[in-house]
């Protein structure tokens, strides 16, 4: 099965994050009918991929096709929605634009997709390098810091960054949003939003 240009078809075995496991293995089930958008899953299985990505598309045109049928994927939280629902041979699927898929898992390994990165949040202290950063400035500054955890290939029109998983990176504060993936909370952003690598001499000031 193939899809139209730029559209990936996914199945969602679990549409909502409706359970929490607490200490001792006890599972608490949540009532997702109250503010269901707060419980929507961002995880699914690829069932069909497009034959190609439109070269002239404002977002997909700069991306390489990396996904395969059967990949487990993480995507934008508005994907599991009635407007994206399609039926095929009495089965329920959801459509998602290729560029809205952040990462995929294949053979047990997590890979980034479409120039996205996952960055682990880092608590910031009151110093940066040899300079004291007042609390008021920290709240209003346009940059933030985190630990790069997952990075893939860049978009076609972007350079390959001299950065690796495990590096501490600076990025524009408004470029990120949070997702929970594999039980961990990550900032999700584009590679082009990374502005610098934090060198070891300044690292201790953030711990």
C-alpha cells in the first residue's frame, strides 16, 4: 500500500496515554474523557509511506525519505485526531505529514527523522562561564541549554553539524517543545535551532 505525496499512514494501537505505573508495579487507569487532548499518544506504527516527497514542498522538499513500513514512530501530538482519520479495509489509520514525524524506532534502535533532534533538559544554575547570571535574566534570556541525546541526518539545505549525542548545546528558547519518548522527557527541535556547543570549561556551571 502506498500513500499520496508527503503523507504517511500510521496505526495507533494505543490512542491515549491512559495509564500510569507507580512504585510496586501498580497501574492506575486515567479517565481520558476529561481534556482528552492532554492524553493523546504521539506513538504509532508506519503502515504505508509515500512514493516520494514533493521536492517543491516548503518542509518535505528538504528531507530524505527514511521511514519504512513497520517502523515505530513518534509524531506531532495533533496527529491522533478525527480530521486525520481514514479507513481502509475496515481498519483505522491516521494520516500524518512526513515532516511532522520526529523519530522512528527500528530493530530496537531510536533514530531521528527529518532533521529533528531530542535534547535532554538541563537545570541551569546562576553562572555561565565566569559570569553570574541573575535570575531575572535567566527567565527572559532568548537561549537555553540541554544535553543532546539523539540526532540524525540534517535537512538537504542544512550543513552537517559538528556535534554528537552527549554534547551540551545552546539553542533558542522558543524553538523547543516537550515530548515524552521511551519514558523520558525531551525537548524536541530542529537541528537548525542548535546555536552552539557548550565547552567543558563552562559545563560545571550548569550542574
